[in-house]
C-alpha cells in the first residue's frame, strides 16, 4: 500500500511518500481502505520527537474515514463495503496510509451526509471536545465557558457543543476569525492580539484551554471559586497552579464507539456542523504539517488518501 512514511525525527522533510506492507485484520479487528485522514497538532509533535523514540519508518495519523475492506474473526457488526470513521487507540497511529487495521469496537458508521473528508475532520476533534466539555467539565445550561483558541478544530466543535448545551460562550480568536467563531455560536469573541482576556473576563465557570503555555497560566485568574479549568494543551514545564479553589482537569479522550455516535447524534440534531477543510493529497503531507505547525489554521487540515 501507499503510505506517508516518517523516516526519522525532525522537520517535515522527514516525511517520505512510499510503500508499506498491507495490514491484516486480527481477531476483533477490521481493515479499512482509508479515504481521508485528519492532520492534528499531535502529528507534528510526534514527528519532532516529543512522544519518545519510534521504530522507523513510522506511519503517523490518528483519525480517518474509509470503507471496510476485510474483517477479522469475531467481528459481526460490520460488513465489507461499510463506510466507517474513527480514531486509532491511544498510542497507535497509521492513518496516513491507504489501509489500516483497527479494533472494530472503536469504529462507527459514517453518516451518509458526511463526505470522507468531513468525517475524518470531525473524528478526533469531536471526540476530544465531547470528552472535555461534557464528560470532564460537565458543562451545564446557564454556565459561562471561556474557550481558548476558538478557530481551531477542537475548539470550534466545543463552541458549538457548549452553545447547544445552553452555556454562555466566550472565546479567544484573531480578528480575522471573529465572525467565524461567532457563526459557530460564540456569544463573544476576544481578539487575543488586541485585548487581554484576563482584563475582560471574570467569574467564568469553565475554561477550556486548547492553546496551553502562558494562555493556561493566565486562565486561572478568570475562573470563579469552584470553577473548572480543562486543558488539552499543557502549561509551561514546572508550572504550579496558583489557586487551590479551582479544579484542574485533563480529559481522558478514550476511544470508543459511543463517543463517535455522539458526534453523529449532535450532527443529526443540528448542534454541530463540519469544520472548514483545507485539503491536501496524502503525498503532500509535509506541506500540511508546515501549516499545522504554524498553528494559525481555521478549521481542519485533511489528507485525501484515495
């Protein structure tokens, strides 16, 4: 099969388009003909070496959409030809390829209304946002949430979800993305280049931080006593939370079919919609990584595999 191979830690030039062995379905697994794979910030971090040593060549990629090509022993809930989408289990990658093997239990049927590109774009972002906002923050109607970095994929899904749950939604974004995040449902957009959110937000019930570093450090000051800070991007190394009267929470983001089906249910309810997509061919993944690493993208980068 064709695959984008990471040949060593380093820059995007370490990604080479080449051949890899076809996977086989073990018991409880399916092999998927991948049609689209999402590009996530975690991908370039793995490429740079932040996740430890890898056996090279290594195939990156966590979430995907495609068609079932073969079925392992014990799998009865899918048939060859079914359109599916999903996210590889934690610590497992391989979506930057024409085929991947994955546990059937953590895959869901792709809605007909979504293209493969759209389904791949919503998989890990939706999974992460649901785990963060619903399962971890347990956001309630009438509460106020500040979502840091609102134009990104996870944050954009989180804005829509929080609004659907009945919360007041404040988000940070560049001036160029202000209308975009308001269109997602944000009640207020703060231009992080022109306004210090710590001077204009106070008493928030929840902060959802998708940016990390100094943004997380400063986020503590806007929470009310008993508030919750949920993060998916870390604070600086060695940072100690300055307040004992707030909860600091990191979502588990476990892979399971139930959370993928929650994405589908939210889509069918009109609560969320697919993000804007910037499409790259699989062979052009290095350029997609350059854009991802710059961290100023609206929506999602997606690789067209087939």
